[in-house]
C-alpha cells in the first residue's frame, strides 16, 4: 500500500547551508505522526516542501502517491494545512473565509454552507460569525485555520504548532477532534514543541536535528534504541522529553544562571 507521506533523500539548501539534509520519511496511512526537533532543525522547511510551498533542492517527496513537484494540483487536493504563520484574510468574516477556501477546492456551495455551520459549531465560533478575522483572538484564528484545513475533507492533515497560543479548553477540543479523524483513516502530520501533547497523541515519531533525521519509529522503538545505546542504564519508562533530549544533545547543554538572582 502506498504510504501517505514518503520522502527520498529530500534536501533543501539555502546557498551552502542545508536546512534539510537528505531525509527519508515513510508515514503510513491513518497514522498520527509527530515530527519533532529543536528550533531551526528543519521542521517547517520540511513541511513547506511536503505541501508545495517550497521546491526541494534535490530528492523527492510524495503525498498519497502524488509527487509534490510533478503533480502539485493532485497532491494539494488531498491535503489540509495549518501553518505556524496562519496568514488569514483579516478583512473577511469566518464564514466568508471558509466559503473562499471551499471555492478554491471546488466544493459545491451547498456543501460549503453545511460544513461551515458544522465547523463553526465545533470550534465554538458560531456566535462570532459576523466578526472580522482581524478582531479574532489568536486562539480563535487558530481554530478557524483548523476549520479551513478540514473543509474539503483532506486525506492528509499537516499541523505546524496547532496548540501554540490556544487555551486549555480549546486545546482539549482540538485533541478530541484530531483523534476522531484517525477513525476515518486521515493521516495527521504534527509538529509541536509541547512534548506532553505529542506523547499523548502520536503513534509514530521522527526527530530531526540540524537538518538530518536522527530517529524514526514508534515511541517504544525510540526508547529501546536509546536504552541500547546507553548500555542498559536508561529507565524503561523514559518520557518523550528524555528521549528527545538524549537524541538532540540537550542533556549536554551547560546549565547557566543569572548571578544577580542567586
């Protein structure tokens, strides 16, 4: 069966700097996949290449079997994207923005209207349907972006920091929504710095550091690999944070203090 997401030797260079350096990803359909890494590791650059916003320097990538460079339209029909920088149209209302997104995907007006009502209800935005997006809070804008990414019924959903700036109630609602999507075999590709959320949601993970993949597999597989490399000294119940820090060298960072606060 074709993977939902597959890359082969994917590279993106900016001059002499390799932001993404030959990564090979394979994400099965219906997987909740976490893509982790420190700031500047290459996560957002990878997502931009996978979603057709940035051309690879070399290598290849495919979504649901469609090459992101050679078959961009077919690929984009099958994905929903919530970028870290939302870039919404501030002078539209929520329903107007969803209507625009529906038309861009070729969804018929009756279906757009029905799905818009359903999504606004689910996101708790129905009472603000007459408000311009410029007057939304950051959390409201994030929920509208998620609604827009789902409107056309994508097969693969890319989420870049979807929980950033979202309150606890909205965060719980988003988690429940994402877990419900897995029952429909929608593949979710998530990046987040909130490791507790990733640990609670994702079935499989990849960790990127300095543009290169340093690990890929289930959380249990990542834990086992670190236990073997550590000579049997690691605990069996390592948290994702401990796994992550071990792989990207975070445990070796010098702890600094402020002298005037000691």
